[in-house]
C-alpha cells in the first residue's frame, strides 16, 4: 500500500504515521499477514514521524514499513496494489503525474483545501478502509489524456522551400500557396505526458495573443487567436476549463473538452469532442512569438514556431474509489465545493 501526502505538513505527518500503524496491525489481518506500507522517503528522518522509535517499538516496522520515491513509483508501478492519498485534489494530480503508465487504484481522503475529487473523511478512515477491503466500494475510471510534444526539425531540402517562398512572393497569383508551408516540414517526438486534468497552451510571458492552429483527425478545425487553449478531460472540467467558461462534464463521459481562453472573437465557443479524436495544436511559422504548454500545471514547456502537441486518449486511466457511487459523489462535490446554482429561493406570491 502506497501512502501519499505532503511530507512538510506536520498535521499530515502525524496522520500518516497513525494510518501506517493501523494498516500494518489492521484487525482484519493482524501480524500473520500484515500489509507492506510505503510512505514518503522524506519521512525517514522526520522526528515527528519517528521511524526509529517505531522500529524499536516492534521489529515488524523494519520489514513492513518502507519508503517510496518518485523514481520508484515511475519505474515500478506494479509494486503497489493500492494508493491512499491524504490531502486534496493537488495530491491526486501529483499521484497521477508520478505514474505515467499503469496507475494503482486510489482511495483519496479529504485533508486539503477543496477536495472535489476526495470524497472520504479521515475521521472515519478505519471504517472506510474496512469497507474497501471487504469489496463494498464502487469506483470511477477517470480518463486521462496522452500528450506528446513534437519538435520542428529542419529537413535537408529546406533550401528548396525557401526558394519556393521567394518565388511565391514574386508571383502574387500563387501567394496563397505560402499557407501550405505549414505541412512542408518534419517533426520528431520529444516528451509524452499522461494527464488527468488538462493541457493548457498559452501565450506565456508575451503581451501578444497566441496564434495556434487546431486540428482534429488531420482536419483543420480553426485558427485560435486567444490567450490560449485548454484541452481537458471530464475530470478536468471542474478545474481550469471551468474558469474559462467550459462545460461541467460528468466523469463517466469519455470525451475531450476544447475550451478557448479569452478568445478575440465572439463566436469561439467551447466544444466537447469524442475521446477517439486525435487533436493537434500547432504553433504556425507565422506566429509572432512562441507558445507555452503545461500538463496538469506541471512540466511547463516552450513551443516554438513549427512545434506541435498531439493529444489522444491515454490507455492508462485513473481508478478512484467512490464514497457512494460516481454520480452521487460528483453531484455532491459540484454542490458543496462549487456551490452550483446556489441561490436564495424566490418567495411565492
């Protein structure tokens, strides 16, 4: 069992120790078949966690209480059968970032700020975990997006393209062919990220609006002239996409949300696209400046002219356990966390 929390939060460190002790000596299994519990490696030397004192208390902690690092989680995801998060939504996103392939099922306890994705209260963790071990809890399969950055590579025939461009400038009759140069170059894949919430492509530090080309299944959909573009999952529909006027979307919906950020037009409305559609966001050569993209708020990367991002449905979803069921948990979070349509009721005549 992997326990993920904020190692610098003293209150959560105490809860982590409390949880680890209970898991190793859980009444259901006892000393005969205890769980192997992994906690953050930063807690090894934490006085508040007191690992040395635990080992002195009982030698079983020396063999069944171990420590994880992001590198271990990335390289050996099959080592863990269950993840317990103590924190908020950011802790769940951090967990998703660490596991870039198969993700063990997650049981999230709400000990953070918003807690939209964490329906369980830590005050009743023993009862909740007993229900989990008995197989009484339902789960939600949350779709992730696979985002691959492609870098522009100048091919050996670039001189021919430049000559063609110069010739096009001389001949006004074929000047429109200059637009085709967007497809006259090659790219190489660079990084790939599997994200739970959204990928955001924006103008970065530039004061000018971004100019991006949006493609769906190799079809050119539109030219984006805006502060940026947010491509989100249904899970991410209540995050950045919501702030950009995107639609609230149930997490069971297998779809991709395309939400413009401050578009310089009145008609660019958000869209929901099928999850099977391959989306590409291209920074054209005619753009005045480069763009920047971030993946679940991390790994901010510059996209120069000619670079693009390919977005597809990830083969590695995130499985999170429900307090009741997927719909009840989601509507409860929408109403309690976001105060959805919360208004004083109109009085009758």
